[in-house]
């Protein structure tokens, strides 16, 4: 997708410095990808302690799995 954004020169230069990319386009693209990953991790971490999994790991380890034909 092509878009136009205005970025403060100081911010753009710092972004180029920390990402070690050779263009602002590449640096912004990497920054956006990293931001998305960070937000996804935050979302997962927010679920910690909120999902009740009643799993007995010892019983699970004893379970034999059989192959299932999904044809």
C-alpha cells in the first residue's frame, strides 16, 4: 500500500539510526511490523490468568493419540 506521512526529521533520523536501515520507508515498515508484534504479545499477556485450563499434564502425557483420517 502506498501512503504519505509526515514524520519529524529528528524522529526519522533516530529511526534510521536504531533500525540501521538505508531508507526511511524500510525503517518505518520495520517499525510498524515490530509495533504490531508488540501489541499482539501484549494482548496475549493480558489473557494470562484469565483462561481456566483444567489440564492434568500427567494424564495428558499418558494419552495415546490415534491418527484420524479427515478424508
